[in-house]
C-alpha cells in the first residue's frame, strides 16, 4: 500500500491503536488521532505512525485536524473509531449527561470528522481509484439490550448515519464500511463504562470463553480497506463464538452437545 495514507481516530488505545499497528504492518502511512498525547507518542515510537492530538467532540480540534491532513499529504482512508459507553442504567434512571457524552463522541464526532475530511478523501480516491470511510459501531447499534439505553441509541444513530452516507456517496469511488463488533476485551471500554470500577469491568468478561480482542477487529478493518476497489464490505458484524447476541453469552468452555439418541 505504498503511498496510501489512513487517518484513525480514537487511536490511543484498544481497537484504534491495534488498527494503527495493523495498517502500518500492511504498508500504510497512518495518522493516529486521539486526545492523549503521551499515548500517541508511544504508539508513534512503536509503529512509525505520525500523530495528531485532537478531540473529535471539538469543532476547533477537528478543523485543525482537517488543515493538518491537507498540508501533510491528504488521506485515502478514514477510520472513525473514537467512541465509548457510559453506564448500564435503565432509560428511566440513567444520567442525561452520560447520554449526551455518548451522542457527542459516537455520533456527532463521526459526523464532524467525516464532513471535515470528505473533500480530502475525494482527492485520495482520484489518486488511488477508491477511498474508504470505515465507521466502527457496535452490535449495540443493531440489537437493543436491557441497560443499553444511551449506548444503543447512539450506536443505532451511528449505524443510520453510515447507511445514509453510503446512499449519498453512491456514484463516487468511495466505500462506506461499517464494522460492528460484539464483545471485545480491551483495556478501557468496560472500565470507562463503569466509571473506573475495575472489578465491575472485569466481571463483564468473567467466564466468557475467548472474547474478541482489539487485534481481531483491526484485522477485519485492514482486510476491508485492502479489498479490490470494486469490492465494498458494507456491514461486517464480528462476535466471539460464545456470543449469540448482546444479551446472550455462553459461560465456561464451549462444547458440542451430545447427540439426541431418543
């Protein structure tokens, strides 16, 4: 992928950092974007990616990101990965501030960055023959579950945004790809959701055989943007085998059921 450049948001940890590593290994130039400068610096030292400190909920930061991308080589792919969940309370009892934060980062952040970089991606498509917008959503944007309230609503909105964008860009050589992960064990997702409560965060994964890890999702993203230009993987749902739905998880070792001999 010589000369190809990707911009990855939410790159300081988890799926974002793993995606930066995966794209770099596949030969892409990568601009890693996140709020935490120290983590970006460590990722740059490890991978050779370049970095830009920005908060996707800030209009000024995203405008500065756009200008930086324009000055420093443009973009051929955008991975909108920044996102997160807060709380697992009911619709009745959950905090409006948590809902507002989830909409800002999971929906409006995607809109801000996409709007800002789309003119640059069009130029990238002329150079490469195709450009990619990859939105990392969640199975929570497709199936509701008790306690999911604000996160379900935000990710359903991100899914709708992605589908509308694909319709609007029809006829242009721009692929709009949605990657919807199920349970992924990362260092921070559940920890943020539960306000730093490590015991509660760890309990989410307790007994679940082999939840996904960030590298699993990164591999899917790298594969999707590496397809021939005419191939568009519109929606990719990725779950561990132990997860049938957001609310149905196998606990303990997976095993084949004995045959019914009746």
